[in-house]
C-alpha cells in the first residue's frame, strides 16, 4: 500500500538525524519545497510542483493576515467528546486508545497532534472566528516543510460549493484542482488529466475547510461521502453543525476530533498590548481591569466573550491599535452596545472603516498611485458582492461569476444592446440623409434593427443556457495559445468533439435565426421597394445557408484554438486574474478565426457579392465574442454594474485592493471574504440600505 509506505517514510524522516534546511537527505526534502527542475509528467514530479505552489499560497496567506506580527495568538485545543469520534485505526487497521493528553496542544504543535493520530484523519472543531482556517494553514506549512517525495500534498479546499448529492468527493476535488492549478489540465498518453491521477492515487491530502458552510440538508450525505474517502484528510467545522451531522449519520470514519479553546483574557490582553505603543497599552489595561474587577456588569458580560475569540481580537487590534483616534474604552459603553451582538457588529463595521481610512498606513496598499476608495463607497460595493455570495450560498468570489448578480432579463437585453446600437448608428444617419419618405432607406434601417435584435435575442438566450439549472456562467478558457511542446500527449478526441459540437450547435442556434431574419427582411424589401412580391420560401435556403456557415465557422475556430494551444506551466503564479488574461487572448483569436472561417465558407460555397460573406463573417466574429466569458465580464461587470452604482469602474483593481487591505483573502484562484461573519455583516447592511432606498 502506498499510504503505508508514505507513513513509514514520514516516521523515519522525523526520527532520523537532523538535516540542514534546504538540503536533500535521502528521499526527504527539508525546508520550503522547490519546483521540479524539469517539467516531468510523473505523479511525483507533478506533486512536487503542486507542493511548491501550495506552500507559497499558505505562506502568503499567513503573512497577509499578519499572523506572526508580532506573535501568533495562542490557539489551544482539547480532545472532543466521545460521540464525535469514530474508531481510530492505525495503518494496520488495529484499533488504538489514546487519552485526552494525546490530543491537546497549542498553535505551534499542530503537526505533533496530527501525526499522533494513526489514521491521520482529523476533525478540527471551533466556534466562528476561533482560528480553524489559520490553524489549517499552519498544519499545511509544517507538513510541507520536510515533505517526503512520495507523501501526499496537503491542500486547503473550501467546502461551501460542494454538493455531495451531485459530486463525489474525489470528482469535486479534481474540479477544484483544475480551477486553482490549471497546469494540472495536462493529460497522459491514456488521456487522463494530471488532477485526476493525483486525486485517484492519493497524492492529495485534502484539508476540507468549512463543513458547516455546506447547506444543512447535505450534511448527512457529506459525512457519508467524506467517510468513503480512504486516505488521510483534515476537516474543519463549527461544533454544532458537525455534532448534528454525527448524530444523524455517524462521526467521520476513522477520524479523531479536537475542539479549539477560547482565549483567556490574559492572552488577549498580552497580544493587544504587544502590538501597540505605551499610550494605548494603558487604555487596554483599563479595559481588561474593568472586565476582571466587574465580571457581572453588563459591559463585561457583553465584551468578555468577544475578546476571547481570535477573530474579534485581531479586528480590535486593527481598529484600536492602527488608528490613533480610536479608543478601546468605548467598547464598555452599554448605551451604544447593549448586547454582545452589538459589540461584534461594531467591530466588523469599524474594521472596514479602518482598513479604508487614508490615515491607516498598515492597511494602505502598495503601488505608485494607490486608489482612494471612501469607506462608504467600498462598503456599498463589498455589500453587493456579499449579497451575491449569500444568495448563492457560497464563499468563493470569481470574476467570471459576477454577471450572475444580474437578473436574466437584464443580461439578455444587455447582450442585444451592442448590435442594436450599431444598427441604429448606421441606419438612422441613412434615414436622415435620404428622408423618411425614402422607402429604401427606412426599410434598410428597420431591417438592420430587426436582424440585430433577432441575433441579439438568440445570442442572449444561448448565453443564458450557461446560467440555467444552477450553473453560474461560462467557464473561462484555461489553455495557453502556443505550440504544443514536443513529447506532450494530445488531448482526447472526445474532449475535442464535445467542445466543438457545443460550439457548432450554439452557432447554429444563433446563426439560423439571423439567417431567417435576413431572409424575411429581403422578402419584405422586394415587396415594398420593387413591387414584385417574393415568397419567404424563396429566401429560406439563403437564410439557412448563412446560419449554417456561422455555426460551422464558430466550431472551426474552437478546433483551431485547441490545436494551437497547450496547458499551463506549473511555475505560473496562482492569480485570480491569470484566467482573465488567458481567456481574453483566446477569445480574440477565436473571434478572428470564426469571422475568417465563416467568410471563407460563404466566399467559396455561395455565389453572391463579396459584401455578404464579409458581413456574415463579421456577424460570426461578434457572436463568438459575445458568447465568451471575457465579453460577459466587459459588458456586465465593467460596464453595467458600474453604471448602476453596484461596483466601481475599476472592478479588478478594487478586488485586488480589497485583498491587499485585508477585506478579502485568496485561497487559490478565487477570492473570499476574510471571514464568513464579515460577509454576512456586509450582506445584512446592504439589504437594510436597499430596503430603505
């Protein structure tokens, strides 16, 4: 068994002699993992490249959250209750018993606790803001520091988007790997993608963050599906949700469980005072002295539970230690904060004001000309995004899913707008130049508007199929436009045929209505202008031919782009905007190819003036452009949402800036709000303002 060999290898590496950091000793690499020297396609090489990327991502998140500035909070844990345990099994399948001290520890000892579990299957429980995700990142970094070459790669996965009734855990993991690490799209000689091989052969140690964020109706199925996963894993959850799921089904198979403790007042006090100056230290002394001397007072009952939660302590640090005008004594004001919830809501709201305060040097983004969003406008835009995520019941924020914040009717009308604008821009001057009594000019303008409206409506409906049945829009392209490297296996013929068929059908569904609209316009034109009635059926073959040419041209563009593209490189940085750049390039090339292919088909196969093939080629290019993820981003996110005040004009810069300031985090190729409580706070505030307006 590969798992048994891996565990033995890990144990021997820990028990062996000391190794210099960064050197290779035997089969164990100590220190931050390095990418492979060559672009090997062996699973071990792919896992090494993946480990290097994951290590960089987790380390960046730790630095971004200022975990070690000036010191990490002392997160501690204890053994969970017996009903949350399943049978412990070691690598030989024998049950073992452990006392409570085996599963106790603090922040720097998470690896020791994990490796004390024979099955290496751990459930981390903690209340909201207790530090579960931060602890998971710490475990990932420690496991990667001296990872044996044949050991699985620990990777954090957010569970909020997983539907266990639709996807098995391994299938879902493959999709997440492909989204966050596009280089795993590469295929072997048998046509299997690298992500599929790594997931199937247990090269991935999934750290499943946020079991409680899965919709409650799926909890029972999620426990069953995770239990079926035979390899090591880690799951984080709030205690209540996991306890309910364990009662309905069973505890996670062969997994131990620990529960995070609250901070003590002295631990919070020491942390807050260590990150500020002498003046603010005195103010924090006054606050904690009041909590100690008057524990039964309403102010103490409200504030003490808040200041024992790591998330709230870090928010208080940012609010009161980074801005000189804020004073922590206000937290004891029961007039402003009559309950604990009021204190937490204040900290969440004040944190946003603090990170967007121009006086805050700590949260100020880097760059030659950093943006100066006001707290009010930033809160409104972030509230729109938070409401969007809340409605979808997810935490992952991706640029290609932002058009889903609009109603389908709005998206269809916006898709129609460019064509109608061009038709009116050409037709109206023609009418005004020749006069409204000139039938030919009027019919030309009306006909162009009719054709573009029909085409726009068809494009809008086809585009909406990407949003139907729970889908969130068209996925961006993940292929780089470059010649395939020698020795690389070709992608499967099935994938080519599937994508090409979808593109051709989409093109036909749009092109044939356009062709029929052209045929109808031609028939009406002959009736009115030439006084020679002409049957619609006479122009019907002409319309079908044009529509077919457009559909085939779009399909050919997909084939050519697939032939002239390659997978991503494992050394590419993990960036939410990398896919936008890739999709933009691919879209522009496909637009040109669709236009050229359609023009060539009609030029060679249809005897008509050169203008018709040229016009139809341009139509095919525009259709292919409007169906792209990049065009949806431009039309909906860069134009309409800013016009309606729901996002800024520089949406990309705003999201990057929100990440740099600490409002968002980046667990891979997506953004998430720093914490679910911050997302929920913004969504509540946004709904309240919307109702008020």
